[in-house]
């Protein structure tokens, strides 16, 4: 049976939009928030080239939230920001969801040269609880947080 999940954005024109979502992805929700916040509003080709540069460690992702001990990086002048990181695992995951959204837009017949990301959001998924065995019969719990990512493209 298919899961019945919705999207956080409503009121979209189905003829001019294409949506894609990744559910229960194994990447950090905090890092995914920063990546999605950065590519939100970009044209799809610009976003793909930005994420490819971030994947090859040539472009840092600006960290605007939870950046207390995040170091300054050069290359963030275009975002008017100072602190950033290279989060390759999350960038790979977002790039897969973006490619899925682009394929959905192409299938719908949208012009890919005029397609813009109008909604890129992420939120926490479920928590996988695990335990590390320790000495003297004890164990230490640790959790693996999963992430939901959704991307909406719109033709201008």
C-alpha cells in the first residue's frame, strides 16, 4: 500500500509545476536545511551547477542557522555570508531529489530553460534507535535521524 503523505506547499498550478520528494533519506536534517535554503529560488541549471561545485569542494554551502563554531570560508561573497561548510553527503542526496524533480518536469512537458525552484524544504523524518555494546554488560544508545526533502519546480 502506498504511503499517504502530502507536501508542505499548497495551491500550486498542476500544469506549470513539477514536484519531487525524498522520504526517510540518510542525511543530516540540519545540513539539508542549509542546502535547500540556498538553492531555493534558483533556476534549475544554476542550482545543479552550484551543487556540482559543492560536491567537488569548490563551493561551500553557507550556514545561516546553527553556525556558532562554523568557520569562515571564501567563496560566500555572492550570498553575503561568511560561515559555511562542505556537506557532500547531503549535497549528493539533494542532487538526486533535484534530478528526480527535473525528470518530472520534463515528463510534464515543461521548458527546462525557464524552470525555477519555488519550494525546497526539508524536515525531520523518523528516528532509528541503535545501541553500542560497552564494557561490563552496559550499552550506549545513539540515534540515526532521517530526513524528508521536497522540491517544487515552476515554469515561468
